[in-house]
C-alpha cells in the first residue's frame, strides 16, 4: 500500500462478537462509540449494544491510514450495514463461536454482505473458539466453500491487539493481491 | 415490538397509546409518532402496526446515538433533541427523561404547519409520556 493512502474497512458480525472491542484494541485515536444500554436481555445478556457505528483509525508503518468502521450487530440495524459499506474496500467478519447461533450468524452475514457487493473481500475472525460445543474452523471453511468464497479464517481473541492487527493486515494483503491480479489480467 | 413493552401495566400502555393518538390527531402536520427504546425497539406508535414505524424506531435510535457522540465530541454534555429538516417537512427525535429503558419520541411532520408549533406540541407530548412512564 502506498504511503499517505487512506483506506476504509468495515468490522461486522452479530451482537457480542467483539466489533467494538476489536476497534478499541487497534485504534490510534480514541474511538467513536455509539453504545447504549441493551434493553433486550432475553436475546443477549450483554449490558450495552452499538446502535449506529464504531469508528477508529489506524496508521500503518508505511503511513497508510486505515479508517475502521464497526457496524451494529442486530439485523434491525441492517440499514447501517449498507451505509457503512459505501466506499469500504473489504470486511472483517467476527463470529462468536460459543454462540448457539454461530453458524447461522455466519451464513446471514456472509450472504448479506455479499448482496451489498458480490465480490466482497472478507477476512473472518472466529472468537471464543475454545468452547467445547462450538463449531471448528474447518466447518466455517466448509461453509465458505459452499458459497464459493475464498477468505482467510483465523481463531482470534479480539481483546489482543496483535490478533486484530493480523485480521486487518491480512485483509490489506487480500486487497493488494486483487490489485496485482487485476493488473495482470489487463 | 420491544420485549419490555409487556413490562408496563395495561393502564400505562393504554395511557401511552391514548397520548400518542391524541397527539397525532390534534396535530395534522404529524404523520407518524414512534415511542422507541434507545436500542432501537418500537414501544408504541401512531399509526400502529406498520412496518415503517419499526424501521423508524431503529433509524432514529441510531441517529440519536450519533448525535450523542457528536455532542460529546463538541464538548457539550448530552443531546436532548435532534431535528432534521427537509423541503417536505421535518423529523424530530426528543429524548424522554427518567424512563427505564431510556426512550425517545420520533416524530415525522409535514411542512404544512409552522415547525415551532410542531416542536411545542412534541414537547408537551413528551412531558405527558414521561409522567405516565415514570409511574409505570
């Protein structure tokens, strides 16, 4: 990536997957957050929930600025998914592997974000994967292949800066590879 | 519909619906009024039972949260009211104080009445809602 370049990427995934935490972990600026009290504890026990967006900024060693946008997780806020994807180069999809609905969530987000942009570049971060009942990474990989999507898949702990940086840097590599591929094709 | 709407007594629910209904009926410029939790659930709405009111509830809560973030960024304390004007009318989101869960009233009004009159009517409606919800 060229120095002084500005990029936009989107963090998405279901409620409780760790989008706000991930952006907090790597943002060089104090992140903008729109968390409010979660009043629907029946659906999710989390005390707060993001209702508009998270925003942070990461400056890479070469000088490239990566603008980080986090989406709300609930489908009633899907209008924000579309708004936040405008101008975004790719998506980091976070999944909470310990959730009973992990695989269904995975499908929902893959399908929705692919409707927004068919060739959407994804990087997948699966968190809380140590849960015994959860799906293994291979099962997520299998699901990706049924959608004919090639996307890097990692086990992550989004509280750890290195794990989140790995996701962002991998997404940037995917984007760079696409640019190289396109230039070879032309 | 918000799961917490079951939490309110029938008396409170009836009073909220009555106030919203009266508010819309007595302000012809108002085309829609939605009482919404700050995390985007419709609690009550006039006109009732429309998909568009649920969407307005989610969107207005996002806008409210963004306004709160902007107000904090500007070094002010807390967003009280959000006003969006268009050529055809206005959308106003009023915070309602001291309720559990935290709530707002989102109102869509055409430009047929002076905006000041609509704002005044919204404020009065919010005061009434605040009183009845506190008691609930």
